[in-house]
């Protein structure tokens, strides 16, 4: 599989107040490609952005990846997460903006 330098880049960081008023983070990014699948993203969650749990989602089709991204975001927002930070390069993830705008911190 050839390396695609034109690929976009995305990072979404959500947060909420957990038990005992502790902040819990949930971060999604696609900064690192996957060796065996055409599309992937990584999710990290826990009490710190640099520590916690991690899961890598892999997909053969971009449409499946986009559907899973939308599903995860909707689940997290319904459970009380708010948007802390978003970054999108090259307008590749524009379809996520409406979901995120409802949970944005003003």
C-alpha cells in the first residue's frame, strides 16, 4: 500500500467531569496510519491526555470509518462529554462539525 502524503489530519478532544469532580478525557485522532488497513483512527481516554486506555479502529472503507466516528461522537456527547479541542486539516472531516457544534464550549 503506497503512503499517501495528501491524507488529512484530525484530532478531537472531549472532556467531562467524572466521579469526585475529576476531569475525564476522550481523544480521537488519525495522525498515524495503519500498516494493514486503508483507514484507521485511534481513541485514547482516561484522566489525563497522555495516560489512560487506547484503542485503534481499522476499516477497509472510508464510509465505514466515517460512520464509526459519527457513532462514537454521538455516544460520548449523549453521555455528557463536551468539546475541548478540534483540529481538521484540508476539510476532510467536515461531516463531523454539526455533531460537534452542539457540544462545543462557548
